[in-house]
């Protein structure tokens, strides 16, 4: 795709994301006044929007479970509850097929809310970080307890520390 068309499309996607906003931990309407203001390549923005579209069906945690994501009973403060789809764990990064979905408890007592996706590639299958999102913003790290290269993408809850930061101060 031509660079100009890509930039125009990215601007349109950014505007549409800003119009929708991210889910908020607030109880009132579920929307936040904090929107994506990405300082990243247009191609990354397009990938992140594709992730949002592909995972929108999992806003309801029951849909994720029905599709094979399993609550692995891992809760990490400022991340949330992790649900793994084992059949997706392999040696590839596929943006629209995250190995894990991350949910936060609703402070109002409702169902868990999808806040992020997480990618995991076993270190036994690849010896260096996978080629992930376009650009250099996604910083993959080896997580010792899983022996996997991992990276988060906070596509459903705005993260003041950045979309690829592992933790999010807005999530308990």
C-alpha cells in the first residue's frame, strides 16, 4: 500500500478509535475520556485496530471461554486475569490471534471486562523475540515462569504507560 494511502487510512482509524474510546473502569457508562493518541507508525495503528476488531467478540468473557480460552487462574495486579487458548501457542506471532486474553474484574460487580491481549511464543521454539507489531514499540520479554517471549497490547483499556507496557495503573 502506498505510504500516503496508509497514512490516510491510519488517520481515519485513529479518529474512529478516538470517537469510540476505551473501556473504562468507571461504572457509569463504560467509556473513558482518555483516547488513543498513538505516536507510532501507521502500520502499527492498523494492526492494533485489526486486533480490536478480531477480539471484539471476546468482550463477553463467556464468548472467549466458548471459543476455547481457558481461565488459567493467573491474576497479576495491574494486568488482570489471564485466559489462554492453548491451540494458538506456537512459534508465530499472529496479531489477530492472541494466545491470551486479559480481563479485569468490574469494580461494580459485573462480569469481567476485556482490557488487553497478550502474545506468547515459547522460548523452546524460538531463541529470539518474534517479529511482532510493525515498528519498534512492542518490547517482547522472556517471562521466566512461562518460558515464553511475551508482549501485551492494551487495546480495550487505555494505558497511560503505553499500549505495549506490561502493566496498566488503571487496572487493579
